[in-house]
């Protein structure tokens, strides 16, 4: 297949969902098709797909695991004219451990190593491996590429990576890895494009605030610290993840509630965060709609904004100041009230919002006189996957996408 004729399929697998996008390689690369499969493993799984500017169509499907969901996806894609020219499939892989720093061709050896790493992230890695395997079974000659979410943070200073536990665990790979790397890589490329290389090389804090939420401090274009840790559960509270907790809570709950390690893992990943505090919903939109008449919703929103503010302050200290703050992710891109509350009281860091711009979700939401620029950039992990695949396999048409 000639590179000029090829297209790239980007797969972004989550713990209970799959996002995907099909990109044509041409003079002006275009997203031909995109969609998602949600609620995998539940009886009401939904497949949503849209082509070009057409309104997305949703339909119920049976998808009891990621393998079944991948089969549904392949069946649908095979009916699209652009799929015949797919030259490669790129996969988001949440955890790359200590060894994987760049995108890698998927091989039997890589799959074996990812299975070994699965205990690092049992919420994501097994399902991502399953997706690679179902594609490999149906299309054995189609190149697949693993794009690691941890790679963006691979050069963090050692002081930001080590955990304050006995050193023998570091030899087993226990350290701060950080995640959302594909999103952060995309945001930094976009920041350089819209604000210039000088801005991207200065002191930057990136806030990816969505169902999963994290912040990263960047200086000289490199991650110097990030809020997530050995797993994506660490950092600030998220939709259903707790964020940072007192580790003594494990022993306390084991004694007082007879809670097992597996039950604790389930609680901090699936039952905590916005859902746990509000007892209403893991969705920020629902909580903002209810905060006026339900104190639980109000407290969940307040906790989220307060913790995000604290991380910005700590990262500004690590950076020695702040030049640009970028909001991204479903909450960061679409919730002006959350951005406002996060930024309130941060004038001492040079952050001053323009209320009108913020309400409009403008690309720049800081006031003209604000010493620090505050931006909203819509992240695109699937585009970043496609770029990585094209660079690795030599599909040059994607390089400037």
C-alpha cells in the first residue's frame, strides 16, 4: 500500500468504552469517521458513529467485553469505503511501564510484555490487549502500533518520579509514571501552533479535566511533574476515582469494615470521586445542575475545584512561576463555571480571567492585562495516535496534521 493511499485507524480504549477515528491521508488529512462504544460489559451498550459533518447515529449493541466490542467495530468499519485503504491501526495504551518510551509496533513479544505489566493497570491494560488481539486475528498483516500514555512523562526529574517507600519496590517498577500523555502531547503541539514556540517552551500548566482528570507542569516542552502517579487513580478527585488518599485508610477500612484489597480497589476507582461525594452522579454537568438544591452536589463540585486550584499552586511553585495555563478535557473545555472557580484567588500567580471570554469558551479566556495567559484547547487523543502511527511507519502526509 502506498502511503499516499493509506488511512489510519486510531483506537482509544477505556475501561468500559472505546473511542475511534478513521483518518484519510491526503494533501489535507481529514477525519472520515469517528465514534464511540460505551457501557461495554453492560446490557445497554451503545455504539455511536458519525461520518464527516453528519449527525452521529447511536444504536444498542451487545458488547460484553472489549473483544466483542472490537468485533462490532470491525464489522461496521468494513462497510465504510475508507476502511479498504487502512494502512495501520494505532492504539492508546495507558501504561507502558519502565521500558516503553516511544510508540511501538505490536508484536507477540510486545503483547507478552503488556500482559506482564497488566497488574500495573488492571482497569485498562487487559482490555487494550484484547482489542489488539481481535484486530490481529482478523487482519494478521495489518500493522498495529501501541502509543503509550505514560511516554510524555518519561523524562520527569527523578525527584518527581520516586515514591517514598522502600527502594526495593522501585526495582520492580513502582514509581510515579503519570498519564494522559497523548492528550498532553497534543496540547503542547497545539500551544506551539497557536501561541508560538516561545510560549510552549516557557512555564506551562496543562489541566486535562474530564472523567479522568490530571494536571501536568511543563517547562522547556518537557513534563517536570504530574498529578497522577503509579496508577491513574492518584491526584485530584475525578468522576469515580478518589484521587490522593491517606494510605492509612487501607488498614483502617480493613479492620473496621473488613474491606479486602479488591474491594478497596473497586471503591477508589468506581465508587468515589464526584460520584462518591455527591451520591448523585459522576457527571459534572449533573452536579452543576443540582448544586443549588443539593448540598452533596455542591460539595462535590467545590472539592473538585479546590483540589484543582491546589495542584495549580503547587506546580507553579515547582515551575518557579507560570506563563500559561491550559484547560482541556470534557470539563476543562465546556464548564466555564468550573474554570472560574478554579482560577478564583490565583491572581497572585498572574491569573486573571475575562468573564465574557470564559463564558464563551473562547480560545483565550484570560484578560488582556493578565500576566499569565489562560487558554482553552480542545484535546484530540485520536489525532495524536494517528500522528504517532504516521511518524513511526513513514506516512508523511500525517506529519503536519
